[in-house]
C-alpha cells in the first residue's frame, strides 16, 4: 500500500471536517485514494456518495457508498441520492468537472478539497490537500485496520517486467483499488 495514497485519503476527511451526520462526495471513489477516503469517512459516521464508472458501483456498495456515474448531469444525480445536500467534497479524480460539481453542491468551500495538482483549485477557491504523514495518523489507520473498518483492494499483481502496462492502467484512471508490482 502506498503511504502517499493512504495518507492523502486520511487527510481528506480530516481536513474537510467530515464526521457523523455529514454527507461527503468523493470523486473517483473506487480508485486508490478514493477507496481509502470513503472507508475513513464511513468510519467517522458520514454518508458517502462516490463517483465511479458503472462497473465499480457494486464495489462501492460493498464499502457502504452510494455510487453515482460521473459525466454530464452529475450534480443532478448527486442531488437525487443526497436530497439533504452535500456537506463536503473530496476530489481524487483531478478533473475540472469534479471541482465544478463540488463547488456547486457544497456551500462552504473550505470543505471542498482536491488531492490532485489541479490549477482550477485556485480559481474555485478550494483546498489542495497534502499527504502529511504522522505517527498519530498511522496509529489511527492501524486501529481502523484492526477493527476491520479499513481494507485494501488489490486489482492486480503485475510482474515488474510489465511495469509499463501497470503504469498505463493507472494513467487510464480506471483502476479499482491498487495495483501491486511483483518483483
């Protein structure tokens, strides 16, 4: 498991002040960061709506997430499944669409963040989330793991000789969970 991924995910719900009773929108919820972020938010008591391709909706439901397909009309689909509104949003997709929908749905822009280098973040006035590492965060992750509230999904173990293929899969933006290089 990449420390950067898991610490990025950990920081999102924490910095965006996601807790019990909140509804969090996570873009790219089935990806590496999204998978951890949704589990952390659920462990904090939040309702989570996650964007993903339809092939990943069953996986998100297993994690307790309300899945929605990304693309045209996204804001309307999110409103339909979250009629009480969205309190915070985490962009793990790195797209302008994700940020546009997030600022449309979340009233307080201090509760919208992106983990991706996204120049539009400054234009929209949303937070760029860091991968701050700390012993306290690591201890929190271990505690969730031990309680069974945090799991790692491995999409594929790829031989190191096929690292270029693994990179292309990651760059496609359509992985579910993590890819592992096997040496």
